[in-house]
């Protein structure tokens, strides 16, 4: 990488106030909705190690990095000890090694102490783990906080496999779209207490109705959130225009279609797959049954491989059947899929000229907010570690099963006004407990709690 390019990306070396002129910081400062993800709040940059930050494209990972850099500069650290590089301008791991080695040795010569290295979109570098391993083995990263960002969970798996014992205190983190709770808290500067599922189930009907009344003022925010989704760029675009503009939709369409080619897959085949998705969102299906409906794909294994990539790239979630008696999934059984976020659903509907069923659309919003209950995210949105779903031998289905404090909780979504016992009979008969998510009905019947979707998402 040319020296002038490095200096251009690190303008704070000349004057620390230049961080305020950074493009991403500028855009963030001008946004009406400002979001600081949990990772930003919790990460301890004084612990040396190699950390990864993964999540879908355009979710704000680069902005998070720049906010962390600004935080360091505001702590009166030497700005020359902070390096940021976007890696789409670096050709290979050899160039990455050479660039980092030269900068680290230069700072060590100045007796600089701890270094802070931010490498954006590390996935652009093939075998980047080899570069990190080499720099660690020659002891150049022993006094460094290193943060690597990327848009595919595939690299998380590889980093764990190829950097055993070389990451210090480093860990893997995921930045997903903003939850409804975080959207409300950020928009209204409020703090809403978090409840465990068991606590919600223990509330009386009068307590549940009091919560419905107390938080009812946020229903209008839920209507907004159902349209905008949780990507900060889209939220701010919707606030400014009362709609999602064509320009922003095109940004997300391009990354959904463009990423597939990095994995040696066909854009044409992906489009054909995406055109089928409105028909199967929230429905049980098999890779083989879907393959039979497609012309350009030769085998069910190929269908599965496309969805694996869409999951690894945080675009489409695949849910698996869980056998509660054994506490394990059955990967061979039928699956269910959901788009990650309303903007992904929007792109799919445009490409296919089909609308996703409204009930299934609401299920996808619920799932987006349930992803916090996944015990591991090394597989992206291939949800081997939850949330899950379940169905009986008579094909009676539970939309979602989540695990919290080693306990399984069934959740059923019935986004409708009129609710009767048959809507939650499967919860009662098979699990003797559960949560029914409704449009606007609050009730308690034995061990089953009924709540409006907006309220449940605020409480968890």
C-alpha cells in the first residue's frame, strides 16, 4: 500500500482533531438516530489480543471502528499509535504483513507502548489468518489491540482453527441490526428493564396489562421499525424521507447479489433462488423439494450450499428442528428460512415481484430480535445453536424455541386481533407453557402468556 494512502486513512496522526472530519464520523454526527452497539460499550481496548467484529454489510461496522478510534483519541492517547486500514486496497497477505510490520517497527522505535490496529474488511485478504499468525509468532503483536472486521462468519471459524493460542485476550463479536428495544431506547433516551422469559411467564395478567398500557406509547415506533428494520443507515433514511429511497435499496441489493461471487457462485442462480423465497418464508421445506422447483441448480447439495453462504453472510437465517427430548437438532428434517431484516425482505420482494405473507414477515422481525438467544454465532445465520423450531408428528408447529438459563421456551406468533384457545393449544399440549405473540391482545391462561409483539420485543 502506498504511504500516502496510509496517511490519508489516518489523518489524526497529523492533528488529533481530524478524527471529527472523518467521513464516517461526520455522517454519524449528522444522523438523527445514533446507535452505539453493545460491542462498542463493552470492549476493553487495554487488553491485548486479536478480536474480530463480524456482521452483515452496511450494518455499521466501519462506523463502530471509527467511534472506537475517536474514543481512544479522546482518552489523550498518542494518535500516532492508532492505525486504521481498509483492506480493499491491499493485494494479498504478503503486502498486509509488510505494511503492518513496517508501521509496528516504526512505532516501536519511538518507544510508543501499546498499539491499536483496526483492519477493516479483512475478508478481502485470502488467508489473512496466516499473516496474523506470522506477526504474532515474531512477537510484533504482543503489545497490540487488533480489531478485524468482516462481513462473513466463515472467517470466524477459520480464525479459531488457524490461530490457536495466538489471540491473547481476543474474542469474536457480532454486530447485527438494531433490535426494536435498542431502537426505542436510542430514539427516546430511555432505559427499559430487561426481563428473562421465565420472569415474563411469572407475571400476573394484571401486571402484563399494566406493562401493555405503560409501553403502549411505543406502538407507533414498532410500526416504523417494521418498515425500516434495524440497519442504522436504513433507519435514518426512513426518518429523513418517510420511506426507504431507491438509492438505499440499491445499496443493499448490490451487496446481497455481489457477495455471492466472492464464493465462486452464480449471481443468476442466486437471483433464481431469491425469487422463490417469498413462497417459503416461515414454511417447512427441504433442500430437495426446493431443488425440484428450480431449473438452474443440479442438486439439493448445491441449494444447501447457497443457503449456507447466505447464512454465513448474515442475509438469510435457516432454522432447524430441535428434538427437545435429546436437546439436539435434526439437520436432515425440514428447515425454515427467514430474511434477516425488513430491508432484505424488501430487496427480495423487488427481485421476485412477490410479497412475503404478512404473518411470516412479522415472524421474521421476531426472529431478528431473538437472535440474541443464539448460544454461538460462528455459523452466522445458519442457526445450529438456536433459535430453533419444532413440530409434532401431527405437524403441529411451534414457530420458535429458545434456550435461556438451560431451559427451553416455546414462542408462537399469531399476528392477529382475535385470539382463542386453539391458537395456543400446541403450546399447552406439548410444552405446558409458552408465549403467544399477538397483534394487540394481552392475557394469561395457566402457563401461557399472550403479549403484543411490540411489548415482548421491548421486554427481552
